[in-house]
C-alpha cells in the first residue's frame, strides 16, 4: 500500500532517497539545490512560500516525490494566474493559499513528478497527481498547480487538471563546430548584428571570461550577488536569493557557470548559469556598467559558446523575451497543469485557456516565419 506524506522541510526527506528518484541530472531538482533555498533564507513564509513537499511511501520506503509549496501569493512562479485569483476573490472565494508543484523562482522546464525510471513510473506519476488533488480538496484549497513539467508527465493528470502552455526561446545546438559555425547558419542581417554587438564589447576594454562556480573566491561570489541584487532592485523587483545561497552555489562544482566582465580586477557584470549533462540554463544577470551589447554578450553569446564547446544539446536562457529570436533562439513550448477545485471557475478558465492557446499558436507561427536562420 502506498501512503502519501507531506513534509514542511525538504531535509525531512533523505537526500539520497530524493535524488535516486530524479530521472535525469536537471540541477534544479537536486535535493542540495532545493535544500539550499530553504536553508539560506530564500524560501520564507513572509514571502508567500511554505514548503509542503510530497513523498509517496511503500513500507516506509520513498518511491515517489514532488517539490511542493503552499503559496500565499503568485510571486516567483512565472506561470501567471493573477486573473484567476482576482475572479475567484471577486466571487467571494479565497484563492490563497494554493498548492504549487514547482521549483521556486525558476521558470526552468524539468521533472516535477519524481518517480525514477522503472516500469512503475507512469503509475507512480498518476499517484502523485492524485495525491496533490486529494490534498487540495482535504485542505479546502482553491487550486493546485504544477508548473514547467515535461511533456512526458502530462499523462499523469486527469481531465479535471487544465492543460496550459506558454512559450520560451531556446537555442538548439545543431552540431556546430564553434561560434563562427553557428553564425554561418544565420541569415546575413542577424549574423552582422551579432558581430557588431560582440565587437562593441570587445572594444570596451572589459575582460570577458567564463568560469565554473567552484573556482571563484568568496569575495568574487559576494560581488556576483551584489550585482544580482542591485540590478533586480533597480528594476523594482524583489531579490529573493540571499548572499548565503549564492555562496553555497559554489558547492555545486561546475554545475554552476558564470560569465564575468572585469574592469581590471573588479567584476562589473555577470551572468549566472546552471548546467546538466545536456542543457545549459541561464538564470540571473547583474551589471554595474552601461555598455551596449554587454547583456547579450554575457547572457547569450557566452552561453552559446559554452554550449558548443561542451557539446550540450541546447541552451535555455530563461523566461520570455522575443528579442532572443534575433540571436538564434527559437520558440519552445512549456507546459503546466492546473486543478481548480470549484467546477464553475474550472469551466471558465478552461474556456479562457482555449482562447489563449489559439493566440499562442499564432504567435509561434509568426516567430518561426521570422526565423533568424538562413533558408537552405
């Protein structure tokens, strides 16, 4: 018999047992990464996050798990349900708290229903989805959401879970030998623009380098965090990741990569990445200087160069931003599932999602019609 248990801290679940259920090496699902978010003060009830991780147990042995949170707002999720919340609250309901299966602050596609890779995987995924729905109903919550799940997990959710997709821009590695080989695949206008942007940065005198996180000093990590925080706050955003969390990223070895711009010995701009064995993930950027092209150099071109040099399949630079299309990134669908406990709200949202999906399909077609790649 399988028993569902919810845990208010991820360290209630042994790291080895959790990690054994990961079907791949996506770093955002690693126990160490999720634990660091909690341990280092990035996950706080005051900010609307309460850990509520799900484990399925068979004779006290963990056989499936999911990163789950009770959310008192919709910040830091990147799958936007504000309009659903407003509609339900106008009708007299309480939308928050809700149940969320996700990686905090990370719009990164990857496994959300951790079941290993055995023959029981489909059955266990379905059991996790059922446990999330049952917990929503048992606690009288408005809804449960699972964000940025891979397509292969979709079958775990029954028809009462609404399907939603959105669009990101990912860079596909088509076996390029080097950056120049990649540029040769682009049309003339896009190739010329990238060369101009890179030349502006090269002429600035700043030293650009890519470094593994475990090769940076403690002082360098403090500088990196200060740039992240200042850039977030300058745009009116909340910098939720703490200096302690950034310092502990060094413990992840070469899973963490940084593109750095130095003015002599001073780090004046940075972009932070995580990687798996197949994918590079762009996450955060910060800069203390204004220089045309520097954002594109650190956040995109250094990442592309790294992905080519290390034989990675693709580079996912983060959410949104159709400006990425001109720099070799193509539209890719991301997926989420949503259980709304009230049937009336569920039906209204289902109809809205159908309209949204048609608009997004049109958007994808328009993007592909303006592909940066040369026709061959």
